[in-house]
C-alpha cells in the first residue's frame, strides 16, 4: 500500500521523453570543450524539457526527483516532501525553473561525441552541471554531489526556505529526529520553590508512513531524560533526583493537508508509557485517549493546534491520569530559512490538587533551517512563560533548544 503511489509515478516517468541523471559534480574530462553544442530555439528547448525527469542520489538516504511536464508544471520529490515547480523557455537559449522562492535559469548543451551526455550552465552563477540520460525513455538513479549552494535550491533540490515551510507542518511525511534540550525555572507557594531549576533532554522523533490517498500515518514517540529534577519531599523541602528517564509519551496520527485550501486535519490516539526509572518521577500508569489536529498551511505561514485527552487505563500506580493537552503551533517565514515559530503545550489536569489546574504557556521562538552536507537541519530556540500554572509548585520559565536533522524514511521510497 505504501509503495503503490511511488510505483505509479515511476511508471508515468517511463512514458517521459527521457530521464536526466543529474550528477552535480565537477565537469568530466572525458569530453572536450569543442564537443559541446548549444541547444537553442524555443521549440527545441521546449521539446528538450517536456517530460523530463531529473533524478539525483546524493547519499544513501537522499534521493531527489524532479518531474517536468509538457504544460510547464513540475513537482520535486525530496526528503518525503513534495515541492511545486514550474518552467518556461526564455528567449532562444534559456530554460527558467521557478519555485517558492526558487528561481534559476539554465543554458543547455549536448555533447556531439556522447549523445546521452548533456550539461547545464546556471545563467546567474556560471555553475556547470553534467546531466546524463540512461537511455531515451529510461529511468535511473546514480550517485552525485550537492550543488555549490544547497540552500538556494533548484531544479532538483529544495531550498532551505522550502524545507523550513514543510517541516513546520506536522502532517508532512518527513522523518525528523528531534533532540530537545530544556532548561526550566520553577515557582510556587512551597518554601524555596522559586529557587528550583532542572535540565531535561527529550528525544522526539517522527516516523511517517505515506498512504495512497495522499495522507500519512505519523508515529511520534517521546522519551524524556531528566537531570537533577526537583521533587517536593513533603517536609517543606525538595529532593534533587539524579539522571533518570521519565514517563514516555507517544501518539499515532492519521492526518494530511489539503493542497488547494491548505487545511490541516487529522485524528489519532495519544498515550503515556510508564518508563520512569525513579518512582518519584513517574506515575506508574498507562495513559490513552483520543487526539485531533486542525490548522492551516499557507505561504504566509502555518498555524494550528493538536488537542488530546488521556485517562489512565492500567498500571500499579495509586494516582490517576485525566489530562487535556492543547499543543498549539505556529510558524511564519522570515526568509533565508528563518522562521518565527514556537509550539508550547497548554495542559489542564482534571484530577490535580486544589487550586489552579491549568498550565498556560505563552511561547516565542526563532528557527533556522539549513542544508549541511546535503542534509537538512533545523535549529530552534524557544522561550515559554507559564502565565497560568498550579499554585504549589510548577514550571514558570522554560528555554528549549532543538537540533533536528532530517532523514529519508526508507519505507516511503
């Protein structure tokens, strides 16, 4: 089921005029300068581009494919995401490829000694790229190096700005390895509550599974590692625990984004697994409940919320789980792969102690997506201020630094 869509696209690609293999490597010495003949004329260039499939394998988990149709539209497939492209012939000797914000024009030449070998010259930078057809009407994937500036994007590579927009949408089927480092300051009515602090690392990864209908199943486990977590000792003081694993969380979400309207929607389940290695840092209870996501993704940004509720469904703990969580998220592009973005979580503990049961954070943040050695990375810094929180003891300020590399999910190829 997960490979049907890809097979269909591969079969369509075989009907194309030809497939180009983009090597993006230093110019080969096998062909002499005099053997290159320019491809000129609007009709010749249109025929050259119509039905083209440009394929790049930069590394074992980085395969990119740009499909360019005769009507001037195109689609680039990379890292599990789809990126819109369009193309047109400009004058008598250039083909220009457009995206958002990608814009690049190329001149093409054919090698007279090797009829399957071409090269493209970027008009603005002068960078030269060799392109090889496996055979007229054939398909192939070969190894190649990245472009001179991978953050700019092009005919066979998404820009950092495009990648940032895709990564901001939680329903896109892109596999992200989330590494979150939190520093938290506490406050409350308990004596010495305002002098407490803690460090936490949260491993939060997205495993996406593409479906034939354009939607995805997203499996997202989260495992916290706690460092010197303060815990009220019941004697007007606190104990400082060492390095421990806390209770893990997960969700399984069936979701997608409508291409025309930009509507983000989905349903799923969320749960808690009692993995705490210290009884003071976990409830020893299993949690489970429904989950829903709703939002919108447009060129101006992404906004939405992920709402869930959990009850305890097993375990030997004496407490309870009865919590509603709203993880609201927003991201607004600033250009150059930068975004104004944050994703704090509002919680309401229905079975909490008397007093305020609501935790309401106001979140601010800045994120930067960059392509390093062919791989997209996002670095983000967020600040959350819990303007509403439980009275006795609760987090007041949190600073989160995120390092998020992207990899290609092998089961989605």
